[in-house]
């Protein structure tokens, strides 16, 4: 006999509540106040108003409510990856629509000058056999197929960079349901990833660490708990994550590969800071810093105290670096051969939502300063970056606020920018021009991240990994040690 469902009709969802009720009852606990003769009053929970509780049971509920404040885990360190607010930062949050035409034209002139000489994105759309069966499945809808194509291309790039091998810990930032980790796990099990000796990597030879700040339903990593592979979830904001205190990493002493699919705005910068803070600490423990030779015309030090400047060699690998005495994440320990001895084996992140970036968290400050730019310009360019995804739509302006995003699925946001507001140049610039300017803003911000990685001894690049009809946010940041 099928269990009885709640009789409460949810107007917002245009359906009945799906909760199961007790025998002889018509309503579930959440809607029991609707039952005739029930005199107990239900009130919104003060910790989370999304659910209600009987008023006379409030004190008991607060002790066990899932929204109650829990003890902070050992790896939680307040703002450890946030970066510092420096004198170059700008508190000017003026909307583009409130700026004069002359102001915006001045910023556009700076943008065009700053992007001169920068390489554009190369296109390389790949796939991977681990997803081929799902890609060919006839029951997949359009949305599911788009995500599968992106995941297949990401795995294809990981395979070409030789990042799909054992003895590594894959850290998925902004994991959501954990589908990217799921497919990496499937790829590692496949016949295409035997090690050089012809054997498959043992299941306990690679681990997965999934970082997500919110609680997520329908997690797919639960399907792998019984096959010998270790999946661990950290419910923490990347901004507060000290990876050196995560036992899975400290006890296994494995290389880390940082991955992410559409890591929104500042979350990408926080993830890079998180990865290379751990890299710097482990490098310092491994060997003492090398002295840096005196150089003519050396760059000015960062006024914040964070040492961001290093001397690169012609290949982009770091020859030597000054250790950071402040504990800031902007430096890494040198390696005797010329490249950074790294605990980070690679980075593969699909970038997204540049209008959500933040100057404090941004890792490419040195890159911007070398071009005569600072926080004021960054704040304008990150707003203009949304033109790349809404600029081709006639009559649409720029997303000037913090909302907006990318695709709908896996707890993500809508790819188009909602409620876009008109700006001073609307009607002056064509849709194509706005799209081009937004793309240049994204390129400039992304190149700052590439520079950050190159200065730490990595071969970093930006690649178009998917067609625009699959996702408008189709640029992949990859990096492996030189």
C-alpha cells in the first residue's frame, strides 16, 4: 500500500505537498496547523524562516535545528584566503547607469590600451570516452546534454594534460552535487587511464575533496562510498578554508588538482589563493628559501606588504621568488631547478560570472598595476564584463548589481543576466560593440589569473572548451607545473 501524501496544496509550486503523513493524518508536520481541530500554533523558525515549528515546542526545536550555529571545523580560519584591503582598493560602487558618458569613455580608452598585446583564447573542444554512453543516451534533455558536453570537454583537457592519473587528490571547488568529481572518478576507472606499467591505479590511490558552502540535495558522491574511493565533503566557504589543516590532505601527502565547473566570480580567485597558500606552506616546510639576486629596474613592492612580484624566466617559469614574510598568499617557495616545487599538480577551472569578482580577492592585482590600472578600473571592468553575455540581446543593458549568473542546473544560476538596467552608453554602442567590450573585460580579468599562475612556475592558458550554444561562459583556465 502506497504511503499517504500530505493534502496541503502548495500554491507557489502548483501541486500538493509531497511529504508523507502519519497514519490517520491528512497533513504532514509542516502543514499540520491546517488540520481541523489543531489548536497548536506554528511560527517561523527564528534560525531559518523557511520552515515552521510549533510555538510551544520552540525551545526544544532550537537545540536540534539544522540551521543552528555549529562548532567551526579545524580547517575553518576566518578570511584566510580573502586577500587584504589595500590603498589601491576603491570603495566607489557607482553603477554604470549613474556615470557620465565622459567617464565611461575614459574607462573604455584605458581598457583598449590595457588589452593591447594580450593573446586571445584558443579554441579546443574535446570529449572523453567515459561520458560517451551518457552523451548518446536518448532520454537526456537539452539541459542535461549541455552539462555533459561541458564535463566531457573538461575531462578531455584533463586527460591531455595528464591530470587523470592516480596518487592525487582532486579538490572540486563549488562542488554542488559533485557531478564533475563523479565523472573524474569514472574516467580514472576507465581502461583509457592505465598507468605506464599497464595497471589501473588502486582505488585508495586517489581521493576526492568536495568544497561547497551550502548544504546540497541529491549529491552524487554518495554513490561511490562503497567502492573504496574516499570522497569527503567540506561545507565551508572557500574564503575561510585552510587546506593545510584538512586531514585527508595532510595525512596522505598527495599532489592536489584543483577543479571547478563554472566557479562563480570571486570564488575562482579564492580557490587559487586557497590552493597556493597550501603550496607555499608546504614548500616552506620542504626546503629553505633561495636568496634572490639583485636585479636592475626591479618592480616596486606591493604597498600592502604582500610580495606579489617575482622575476620570471622567458618560458614563464619562476626562476626565483622572495618568500612572503607577512604570510600573504601572493608568493611561493622556489625550487632549485628553476620551477616551483609544488604541492599543486594542476588547475582546471571553467570560469564564470566575472561581474561577481571582487578587487580584494582578485589574484591579478600585480597584472593590473603593471598596466596602470587599479581597484577603480577593476570595479568598472567587472561590471562591463556582463555585456559579453547580454550585449547581443537588443534592448538589454548591463547587469550592474551582484545578481545574475550562468546556467540552471546543479544549484547554479541562470546564464543570462536578469533585470539588466540601462546605462549611459546604451543607444550609443551597438549590441556587437557592447559584446566585444564585455569580452575584452573578461579577457583582461582572466589574463590576470594566468599571470598569477605563471609567476608561480605554471604553464597556464585560457581555452574555449565549449560552443557558445552549449554555454556562454565557455572559457577554461588550465595550469600545470612547467
